[in-house]
C-alpha cells in the first residue's frame, strides 16, 4: 500500500507513516521498501503470514466422501 493509503487505514497522517518507515529502515539497515521486503524474506519474518495467506487463498474442494471441504494446494 502507499503511505497515504496506510495513513487513511490507521487514522493518521502520511507524514507519520513516512517517519515510522524511516525508523524501521534505519533499525534494519535498509533504504527502501524493496530492501525491506527482501530483508523480511531472507529472515523469514513473514513466513507465518504467507503460509496463512496461501491456505486461505486456496480454493475449497469437496471431498470424495461428501464430508467437509478440503483446501487444494495450487
């Protein structure tokens, strides 16, 4: 999301979001969103959320015995 969209979602200003991001970048030693994303991937910081997103995004498939639906892995 863009800074303006994030600010709107949490009820603050775009400048506050810019300040938060700058502090995060400084603490992690990155300079922009791309480096932040790569840092998170490298350190597996979002693995839990990615796994949950993949599970919830997989289409539901009816089981062969007509019981509870199963999640298909794509």
